[in-house]
């Protein structure tokens, strides 16, 4: 502020400054002509109070604006920046395509393997691991991101991960691969990222787009003909998005009163020329519907009503679409005509395994009204729908086809043996060749569903496992044809004579030392494929006084049969024994010796192969602890108590179960290890 010669405080001599009032006054407060004069209080030093308040307000506003701008810049260029939250590797190496053929019948050997840890994101139900083999590559999709490897060697080609985000879906069409991410804790923050499938090069990113009907089982959503299927928030409209540019190319409203079903584990599936989506509909007829769409044009190919309001599981093969909704398993052709139907809840909690080979649809299901656990395999001619053959079958966990053969993964090679099994089925007549898989599995573990694929003379199998605990993981094992041995292929080339007698692994002094001198053995036998083992593979020991209490003594069962009521130590689908459930009573107080079981679970070709099998066994258990006091080459205590000991001596894997008294299983396991090292 300036003062004139008369002592006036002058703001403007010509005209008032814009937005201000000119003030002129002398020291006596008299007005000057030609000036707009107002009274004004002065702060010490002569500064008007109104002007100081304006400056303070302007400063506060400027500070707030600066903070807001900084927050926006930090969110956009720091928190949302790609450079720190993305780990992306690419490749320029070519890859060799694979022929559509699997390994030949016979023993199997491990070509390469890899374990993917389970990623528990913020969205429940999407913690699985999914695989696909195409164009000479193996794609692994999990909540952590994408991992693409050479399908022949397992060498890494490219990968993509985002910190603070979870992969909830992926799609592939032709030479493009697209990943769908959601930010942890904020499901509204969505992102599609498209890649060149072979190099991993980034093609485009699109924010806010919602994929259509992502499968929780496979983490895939439909795509084909270079078009991705997306939807809106109410799930009542389908959109086609170009996998090349990320632009929207078509729009398809769903039938009135219907929206995409998302309650099932597999609400959609597709291939390059056709996509099938499950719909849930309101109104008088609340039955679900199956909608088939041409992904290239967004045109409806056919629309079929199902039998239940529940969301169905959908699986699409090359020319056949399967849908299971609890009322029936239905098979539709490319034109929407029904090829076959199996009434009832024949699939259970998971989709029925199926494969299309040599013009036949091969399906595994549980017949309606059959005894619990009964499983049947059936071949239906396409497109006539005529049943060509059916037979009882193991509870196959997964099917695939290659080279005109059907490959089937069974949870156990045999009811009492440890390894999983692989069957090669002739689709024409159902003839089967069986071989042991070099791993153990438990299909009931949470996480990924068992998966199978064949290409390039290799067989790809993925199974869940409990280790590393507590999160678990999925183990991918790539198998090739193995070397023939002196024994049958069903036993991995090991002669049946190499298998020890399970009832000869404990002698009377061993029972006396374990304070079980009065226990009587009951042998049980096993077969692998068409090969029968000549010696017992399992031996149940029961106290003799139980027979006196129950009645006259019973003769030992003939080979291959078990006493009625005797628990099978291999009853669990994993092929691992559960502690025997024996009745409680006066003779079963704490500390009283109960029954126990000794089982020879596997005899491998080499010590290393047996060690890998034991490692696979403990990896499928929720609780497992290593024991170094058994006297075996390796030993694990399995389960919440010390009632089960799994051990390895040389090529033999043996399981000992004893509920009572505490510590009995370890004492018996030491005796078994000694007898295996020094057979009499």
C-alpha cells in the first residue's frame, strides 16, 4: 500500500482495481471528490483487514488445489504406474508346434514337471490353477498371473504378473491371449490385457470391461474367431470385443428376463466357431437355458431349455456341447439337436469327464440309482446318438483325446496301491491298456481340478496337492513313454515276484515287542490292470480275543477277498490309508492294543522312483511330519495323530496304521523297516 502526500491511502488513482473498491480519505475522514470512499479498519502497519482475509482464502484454496493435483498425479503416475506393479517378460524364440498324439501304451516316465502355488485372492472361488496346451506352448493361469512355457521342454517363454491385482480369468483365440485382472479389494477396478500368444508382446489394455461368464474351474471365459465375449453389469447383454484391437465389434441383448448364469463352476465354454453360455431366467418357467452364439458375428445359433433353475456346468468338445444341471447330462450337436441324455444327477459336484475321438463321444458318469461310487464309461456315436458300448469303469478324474485314443486319469492304479493310473482307451470297443502314473493324487483336495491333455507324444497331467501347507499347490507332471522292464507295464516293469508279502513283514517277536502278541493277520490282495499280485499287499491284524467275544473263529478269506466288515486301508480316493475306524467298547480303552494294518503300497523300479512316490504321498496329506527315528531310508508321520507312518526302504513304500496304544505305529514301523532291510 502507498500513501499520498496528504496522508491518504490510495488503491487506484484512475479507476478502482478490478474486483475492489477504491478508497480515498484524509486523516480526518473527509471524502475527496471523484473518489469512491468507504470506511476501512486498518491492521497495525496500515494493511486493510479485508485484503488480508482474501489473501488467506486464496492461499488455502491454492493449497487445496495443489494437494488434489498431487494426489491425482501420484495415483496416476505412481500408484497406477505400470513400471512398478507389472512384471512382464517376452520372448523372440520360435516354438515348434506339436502333433496331436499322446504317448504309446506301456510304462510312463517323467519328462518335466512344475508346481504352481495356490494364490488366495480377495474373490472366493477363483483360487484354482488352469492349464492349456496349444501351438507348442503350455499356458498356466493362476491368480498370480500368466506363465507360458515350451510344451516340450518346460523352458519359460514369457510371463505376466501384476502386484496388487488378481487374475480371475483368461481367454485365447487364434494367436492372441487375453488376461482379466481385478484390483485386490476393489472389484470395480477391472482390466483386460491382451498379448501376442507366441511372443508375449503387449497388444492393448482396456479398463472397466467385464468378461462374460468366467469359469471358476478353468478360469476361462469364451472367445473365438479373434473376438472376446464380454457383458454389462446386469449381465443382460453380450458384447463382442476384438482381440486384435480391443474395440467393441457387436452387441447382442439376451432373451427377455434372462441373464448370464454365474452360480455354476463352469457356466460357459467354447471353441473358435461356437460359444455356449448358460442363462438363468425369471418368469413362470424358471428353467435354465443354454445359448449357443457365433463369436465372429454375435448371432444366436441355437437356444435350448434345460431341466432345472440351477446354473448348469457346460463343456464344449469338438462338435458336441455337454450340459449338466442336476436333472440330466445332455449332449447337443453343433445344430442344437440333442444327441444323447443321461437322466439324474449323474455328474455330482463336478462336470462329467468327456472326450470326442474317432467319431464317438466317450463320457464317464455315475448311473442314476446305482450303488454309491459306481461309475460307468459309455461311447455314443456322433451324430446318430447310438450307444456303441458301455462298461463299468474307475472314477476317472479327467479325460482327453489325441491320435484317435482316449486317455483317462484314474485316482488310483488299484484300490490298495499308491500311484495314480493312466488308461489308454480304444474308443471303438472300450479296450483299455493301463499304466501307473509316477505320482499320487487326491482329487478331493480343494483348489484346482485334475486336468489331462496330450500332444507331441507327451501326456500332461495336473493334480492338486496340500503342500506347501497351508496354501497348497497344483502339480503339473509331463509324461513320456518309458522303458520296458522285465515285469508287466501295469507294474512299471517291476516283476511281481519283487513285491514282498505284507503279512511277512512282522514276526511274532515284533508283535510281542509291540505288546500285541495275540493279533491274527488277515491278508488282502490286489491287481493292477490285468496283472494280479501273487502275495498279499495288505495285512490287517486284529486281537484274537475279539473273535471269542464275537463268536466262533472265522477262516481267513480266500486270496483277493477281505473279511466282511474289515476296513480297507485304501478306501480314500487319494490312495492313502485313513486310520481304521474300529468300534469302541470295553476292550478299546485308551492304552489297550487295537487292530492295525501293514500295507505294501508300491515297489518302484529304482530307489529314486520310490522316494518320489513317497514324497508325492505326503504332499497330498493335510498334515505330514518327517520322522528320522524309524530306521527307514525315509519316513513320514501322517495325520493329526501318530497313528499312521509311511516309510520307504530301498524300492518299497509301506504304510503302517495303528490307533492304539499311542506310539504303536512307530514301534511297528521300526520292525517293518528292519524286516525289509534284512529279509529272512
